[in-house]
C-alpha cells in the first residue's frame, strides 16, 4: 500500500514538473481581445488612463433609465465602506452649498422600496453604475441608434 502511494505521488510530481517545463518552453500566445495580449505568461503594462472630459452641461442619455455619467474627474476619490467622496457634494444636505445635482430619491430606498434617511447600502458604491467619460477612440465599433433617430429615419423613408 505504501509503495502504491509513493509511486502515485511520484507520478503526480513528475506530471507537474513536465507541465511547468512545457509552459516555459511553449509559451502560448494569449487572446487578443479589447486589450492586445502577449503570451499567457507575459505581463504587459496597462495602457495609460485617459483624461476625463469635464462637462459644464448635462449629457443626453442614450436610453431610458441610463445612469447619468460623471462629468468631472474622480481621480483620487475614495469610495469604501467607511467613506464616499461623491456624497460630499451630491448628498441632499450638501447640494445647496455645492451646486451639484442631488442623487435620485431612488438611492434612498431599500430593496422593498422603503424610504431610508440616508443612502441605501445597495446604492452606496456609485461607480457600479455611474462612469466618467473620456475622449478616446472606442476599442470596438458601435452602430447604436437612439429610438428617436430610428423613428425619424423610418418616417423619412418613402413607402413602396
């Protein structure tokens, strides 16, 4: 029994060693997705972070119920369970002083739609839905058309 266990353990160690050697020799190429890959074992530097677009006016939303985008930089904002930098300006008490838009009343409701005195825990981490915008070339093409544009184009087409 001890001999069988020793042989099995030796075989497992040998297989792991061969896999490690093969991985170093073969070095298969990684997938080229949105961010170009190298090899599976190669670590490439991350692309530089683009500068955010600071907007003075509200942006049009692309679809109903789209969360508003963030029109200013959020670099060095700390959002964790003890601190949320966004609420320093956007909480309903602070909006009169900061001039920032107040967060939606839906952010004060729990999952049973009961209104709370403060921001609901499920809405506390703003960056789960709201994102800053940058001026960069999109990594993939986009042919999205708003419903208003589709309806307008449909009206302009001659009927057969």
